[in-house]
C-alpha cells in the first residue's frame, strides 16, 4: 500500500472507529462500484476564430496551388 493511501486508511479508521479490514473493504466496494459504472466521455469542443477574408479565392485548388508555388494562375 502506498504511504498516502495508508495515511488515509488510518485516518478513516480512527475517525470512524472501524477496523482496518472494515475500512479497506468499504473503500474497495465503493471503488469497484464506481469503476463498474459506464463513463460518458467529455464532448470535444473546437473553438472557432475569425481569420478574416481569404487573400485569394480557394474554390479552385489548381489556382490556389499555383499561387502558393509562385506561379501565375491561368
């Protein structure tokens, strides 16, 4: 048992007047019950930001690539 867990177990044992076995069994029951519950994932949210108007039309990929490569667009 890790030292921090042992301290918590001992504190709970003294605080509630329970035996070591009682505290550990109750903690395991609660933990196992919680682990058995289905978890709902937190929805992923993407923040949006305005980038302003595009510097060139992006509806024609060939033109956009030509511009990016420094070529004159047809």
